[in-house]
């Protein structure tokens, strides 16, 4: 792999991680509210305190730049994240995209890890392309000449989507709506239930 390719992939990974960290405080706060998420620190600013495991010894790569400063808790700035969310209507679309993309990625990776993706139904191929777009900063990369085989409920992935966004950002329209993503997950759950029933001869509990 060339250095340019490595750098490009690193930038995509950084972009993905930074978006997760921006959205995590709000997601966690919604789970912890009202008991913990609204707690204020000594300065009066709402913070989220997540406990960490006690470390017996330093581990990790030699280039770990944070290990010396590791604390017993990880602090997430709910106030800053929530402020960003409400400063612009467009941020709401970004936060929703990150949360819904996480669900799509977790399901897609599970299917791949357990060889369920080998079923190669049009919908599972559809999910594969959706995952690729999520990992490519919400942008499709479809080669010219790709034969459309990935479909879901009237949505068809073809080469005309190359370079276009998977989800909209509030200004530019995306290929899918958030409701389509949830419907895809619901379809997958239903399909896998039926597949399990078929494989077990109807005896699966």
C-alpha cells in the first residue's frame, strides 16, 4: 500500500472517530438523564464522567502519547456537544447520521464476521455498499460499469451514485433517508428470523 493510500485511509479513520466523539456525549446523556447527565462539576458546567478500569501496568504501543496522563475517569463535555447540536439546524442531521450509521456498521460487521454476508441477497449487498459509504465520509465510491445488484425497497445502487452522499446533511439531499436505514435494519432482522426458521426446519426457538 502506498504512503498516499495509507494517509488517505488514516484521514478517513480520523474523520470517523472525531464525528463519533462529537456525538457520543449527547447520545450518552440521553441514556443517563436525568440522574447523571445533568450533573455539574465544580465550575457549574454539565459534564459526563465515565469510569475506567484500574490499570496495573502501562500497556499499548510505544508511541502512546496519553498513557502518562490517563485518569480514573473519562470526561465528555456534554455542554459543548449539546451547544454544537443546537447552534445550527444542520448539526442535527449530522448527529442523527452518526448514530444511525453506527447501527448500520455494527450490524454489517457482525454479518461479515459470522459469514452471514455470504448469502448475497440484494439487500445484504445493499448494506455492504452503505457501509462502504459510511466509512468513506458518507460518500459512495461505485466504479463505472458496476452492474446494479444491490437494492432495497425500490432503492437501487448503481455507478451514478459515485461521489454522492449516502445521507443528506440538511442542505444537500442524500441517497437514503434515516427512515430508510431503520427500515433496512428491520428488514434484515425479519429476513434472518425467517432464514433461521428455514435452516432449523421450523424448530428454532
